[in-house]
C-alpha cells in the first residue's frame, strides 16, 4: 500500500547552521553600530506613542523621536527581508528576537507611515515576520 502524505502537514524546518549563527551575529553587530538598541529602549519608553496621528504631533518627521522609531522599524524590516528570503533560519531568529512584541508596539507607527507614504509594501516584511512568529508560538 502506498504511503499517504498529509497535504497540510507542516514541512520540517532545517536546523540552524553555523552560517545561520554568523548571519545572526552580523545582524546584531549592524544593529549595535546603528544604535538600534538605544532606539529600541526609547520605543519601549513612555515617550513613544503607539498611535501614529498622536505620535507625529509630538514627534514630527525630522525629529529625534521620529528618527528613533524609523530606525527600529527599518531594522526589523531588514531582518524581515532576510527572513523572507530564507537567508536566516526562522527558528534561530525567533529564538533570538520577540518580533511579535515589537510589532505590536510599533504597528500603529509602521501602518501610519505606510498610509502616509502611500506605499503598501512599506514594513510588510516586518509585519509578515511577526505574523509568522505568532503562528509558530501557537
């Protein structure tokens, strides 16, 4: 009798490799060089306003606060692009970063920027990566 294959069975994910670890370390180094950690701390402070309309009233484009939020969003979009193109192992990435938490905190900002710029793809890799991590946590 032929072996039955479940159509909806999840595909096994490859184990992280040394190369995946090196990529993760390079991303961490880039984040450190760009000041992402300090900007992330600011995003988690009371200064950051999750609602985009309120945020830009207090932190308009060109302000230090807007720049910090933009830096964090850009960092996660970069990581999301690596993830989307399978250049970094998802299990290793999701073990390292709580993408869903950052997305939940910054969603209003990213989606507000997307609407304001009229660019439907702005931040989409960050958003998709957060959704994938949420699915993996179920």
